[in-house]
C-alpha cells in the first residue's frame, strides 16, 4: 500500500490536508488550519479539520512560545499582531531575523509604516530581496541584487531552530498572507513539529539572510534564481511522506522543477482520485 503524500510547496500557492496527530513535545506532528468552515461529513478516519480558525493566532502563538529564535520569511507583512509578537520575542532575548520582499515593504502606506516602526523600536534588523538591509536606527544599507522585479513569495517561519533541543523546532507555513486581508481571504496554515523539516526551511532562510548569525550579509545573500537547491527533499512523518521544494528553478537548472514534480506524483501515485487546490495555475505549465 502506498503511503500518503503531502507536498509543502513554497511557490505560488499553498494547499491543505486534514489535520492529524495529537500535540506532544516529544513527538513529531503536522497540523493544518483553515479560516473557512469545513465539512466534517467528508472526513477520513479521525482527521477532523481545524476549520473557522484564526490563522494569524497560529503564528502569533508560536512566536510567543519561542525561547531562542524566530526566522520569518514573508512576502508581505501588515499584521500588527505578528509585529507585536516579534517585538515581545526580541524583548525577552529571542533572536529575531526577517526576510521580506522589496516591493511590498511600502505598498500599503500607513499599514507598512506602523510595522517597520514597531520593528525599529524593537531593535529588529531585516533584509529584502534586493539586498537592502534595514537597521533599527532607521539607516538603510542600499544594495542592488541582480533579480530586481522578481517576487520573494515565501510565507514561512522557523521557530527555535537555535535551540540545542530538537524537540523545540517548529515550522509555520501555508498560503496565509500576513496582510490586512490575508486573515479573511480563503487560506490555510500548516504547522510542522519536526527538526529535520525545520532544518531544510532554515537552510532556505539563511541563503537569503546571507549568514548563520544575527547580522544579514547582502554580499552572500541569494534570492530567486540564484538560490541553491536545499540538501534534502523527502521526509517521513508518522507514515506520511513529506516532500519539500522551493521555487524557482536556478540559473543552471540543477534545482528540481516544482511543477514537474507535481506532474510526476499525479502520474505515479494516483490510484483512485486526486484533490488539487491552487490559487492559480499558469496555462503554460504542465499540471
């Protein structure tokens, strides 16, 4: 019997599966949350979905639980609850690092201004996908990376990867935008408690941060088609196979194509039915 397959694709979309496994500090688990009502009549086994959920709270609570580090890669951030949680984390001595998209730092006017002012007051440094570094004193170290105009489209956070205890490691991801409308649009959030999964997200984060310490290094920061492939893609979570891929394909084509891998899974794994959810599918890709 083939194992179930869950893809976590940090690309153009996120999609959900039913939630399972009981939370336990010593075990690994995955939980999925939806902000719209679910239909429990179609559930399989005991996999009741966490529906009608406050998705922002899933990240806010994880940040508030952090004792060592929070690494946030986010396409757009306008949600003050998250900014305030990050400020609280920094105040209690947690290492906070933020990677953002250059364009979306200022696209929302006053909403963005409040966010970045909160980060400055909290002594939080960030870097964007143009290599610009934003210091707490208001200084901006201007850089011009080669991928101007491309989107840093990630939505993930790695919690407590700095801890020596691997039971502390969590990943927050999914389709949820941390924008004013993100909590109300149809979205999902995935929380994964697994040290190996957290390590691969940390690897992706630190490529963009450009270092493994508190200070970003724009001279080593890699974004978009300059990013390397991560060390591993496949993981097993209590009999559930997880595959993690990050887009886009790099310049020399050595990174796997996310869309090609989805096609392979559809062709090789499907036995009776398939349920596929995406915000948009580009006509010229093979899915």
